[in-house]
């Protein structure tokens, strides 16, 4: 039995991140490098990991960080290209005027369009797009922000074309002997295993997410309705649209879950958002399940208390965007909705074609591999398949978009100048977080005779929780994304820990890892970095406490529901009924 002292030491990197990020509110760019040094100190001094192993793990982490940053670069590059071309403004306009009912508007714009953007781009981009759009059509700023945060739960596990699973969990488990041994026992390759995790996550999210539009309109009417009315009446006003809300939930979650089950973890949010948007917008135009009396925010309330803000951002047309103080982009012709949406359609098509196993493109793209085996003479290996990463497809679509939408070479400079600052801002915090994860995970190669840090923690949790661990697994993921600010980083940090607890308690490891993903996605609702980014789009400052309080109940709904589903599924598996 491992001494509890070692478990406490293994907690130090996580505790450092939590205390500095949440309690002292230091920026992640400062916290994550410090957490990296704390992890190194624990590995060298307590676990007695040879310095060469720490260095090799850090190099492996740099490979993984490069993959993630490359994906972010491609996603943001496409987003900025569409903004500069005017396509994003056209897409926004095509979503307006569908209904005067604020509940319908928030479901279409935040839930469906936001989920589609999350599937394509991830990394907080739904807030960047949907929050200003909601405010521009008359939403209180606070209502717009909390709406965007709530919907960054269901689609986030498969955000940025599956990055949280395909990169986060993959890197979190990569090269660990106990994982490889179980894969041999199951007769699965690592990609097959990741697809299995994605299927479980798709089922859990599909059930929980179906009711999320109902939660969304409930939060909207309760928190931002007429306060002269009772709480019950305000809540009833939101929930009176329950038929439409459930229809919108199913319009997204059915194709979303089927995609996770039949295709893989790259496309559920992308396809679910696209299909859901098509179905719900068409149904809304035809009056299907539309409420008899449209609901709106009370007049005269804006800016009267902390829940509201009169700040309305100016959405600048693409043809008025400044390159710098001395030059302006050339005028561009307004785009038709079909031409504006075409890049996203192409993105989905190319990604799907590149991932289908029966077509040759997947093998061709995977054949280009950058590999460093036995780094610095250790057993640590790092691999990148640059052409197979989603960013290659993003860049291809950007090139096609420049041609189809008639953008100039000058516009390319604007797009790059808008993209690179975000990449620089993200690089230090994200890169350090990945280095923490790799040193943390690879600490099993030590001279102290100890398991790795996550497995040491798993030993203690297995003793405390036993077979009921699936009830608690989502909470770990939630804490991870709340602290680290990313589903991908939460998965990187805790995948090995969750795997270890599941293996020791004889619970399906794929099921528990899926619950890790679901919980991490729920943590996006109250994640500090997401809140700050969403606030910034509409000029709100210092409202983090209010937003966390407003997001707490939706987060609790998600985590508790996931725990119940996970516990039930685990019980059925153990009895042979599933």
C-alpha cells in the first residue's frame, strides 16, 4: 500500500494550479510554468526520476503542444478569414430575423450555431462569435455571456474536430505500459480505443445534452425575466417552450450521437450543429412548435443592476476593418448565405473524407510521420503526423476560401496579424500545461520504486471509492477544466489517473474516460478563462463571480446527470446486461 504522503505530494502540481488560478487569480501564463517546475521538483526529489527522463518527457510534451497549437492556428485562421471576407457577418445575418422570441433566438444562435462553431474551431470560439451577436440583437450582455458558456458543454468533448479525445486523451495515455497491456487484452489499437471512448461520451452527452436547451431557456427567463414576477412564474415562462426546446435538443443530439457511434470522435459536434441548424431553422420558418406569445426581456431593466449591461459592441463590417491606422481593406462585395457557409461545408466534407477508413486519403495523410524514438536514450517516444492533423484541412479550406471569396494578398496579411497574437497568448500557458502533464504521467520511470504520480493518486482513490467511482469520475474532469481552462488539458492531466482508478476497481476504463470527457466539458461552463474571454467580447469586466454563480446549477445538472448515467452503465456492464 502506498503511503498517503506520496499521494499528497502527487497532488502538489494540481493543488498549485488550483490555488494560483482560482484563489489568487493569477493568469495561466504565470501559473502553468510554475506548476511545471513544481512537477519537476516532485519528480526529481521525491519520485527520484532521472533528469534525462524528465528532459525526454518535456520534449515529448513539446511535440504534443505543437500539435495542439497547430490545430488552434488553423481554426483561428479560418475564423479570421471568414470575418475579413464578410462571410461571418453574412452567416450572422442569416440567423437573425428568424423569430422575435428571445428563447428561440438563444436556442438557434447559442445552442445550435455555437455548437457548430465549437465542433469546427473549439478553444472558446463560440463565445467570440455568439456573444456579440446576441448582444447586437438586443440581449443583455450578461445574458449573452452565460448563454454562450452553458452551451460550451455538450459539444466541447468533440470540439476542434475531436481534439480533446484525439489529442488530449491520446497524449494522456500514450506510451504507458499498463494502457498498452490492456489494449492487447482487448484486442484494440489505440485509435480503436479512442473511438470507443468517443462512443461512450457521445451516448452520455446525447442524453444529457437533449435537455440542455431547456436548461438554457430556464436560466434565461429565471435570471433575466421581469423581477416583479415570482420566481415560479419567470421559470414557467422559460419552460413553456419545452416542446420546441426538446425538439432543438434532439435535432442536435441525435445526429451528434449517431456520428460518435458510427464515424468517430472528430465530427459529432460539427455534424450535429449543421444538421440541427438546418432542421430547427426550417421548422421555425414554418411555425413548427412556435410559442403563441413571444417572450422578451423586460423594458427599462438594462443596466439597472449587475445582471444587466447596456454595453452593445459595434460589429464592424469586413469592408471597414482597419489593417492599421494608415490603411483600410479594399471594399468587398456582400456574400450570399450559400457562399458564406460554403467554407464550413467544405471543412466538414474534407475532414470526413480524410478520416473514413475505406478511402485511401487517411492512409496517405498518415504516411507522413515525424517521429523521435528513444528520446535522449530513454524509452520515451514522440510522434506527429502533420498532414493528418485537422489544421492541414483548415489551411486547405482557407486557401480555397481566399480564391472563392475573392480575397486579396493584402487580406492575408490582415488575417495573419489577427491570428498570431492569440497564438502567442495561448502558447506559454498551453505549452507549459502539456509539459506538466507529460512529466506527471511519465514519473513511473523512477528509482524510488513508486508508480507514476497519477497512478499513485489512483491507488488512494480506488481505496476510497471502489466500484462506485463512475459516480465521481465526471467531477474530476470538471475540476480539471475549471482549473486548467481546457477540456483537452483536463484530459491530458487526468486521463491516466482516471484509467488507473478504473483498472484497479475493475470498471470499464473506456467508460470512465468518457465520463472524464463529459465532466471536463461541463467544467467549461464555469471555467475562468472561458468566462474572461466571453466577458471581453462585450466589454464586461469583473463579473466572474456572478457568472460562476449563474453557471453553477447548469454545471451541477451536467455533472450529477453524468455520474448517474455512468454509475448505471457500469452496473449494467458488471451484471452482463449491457
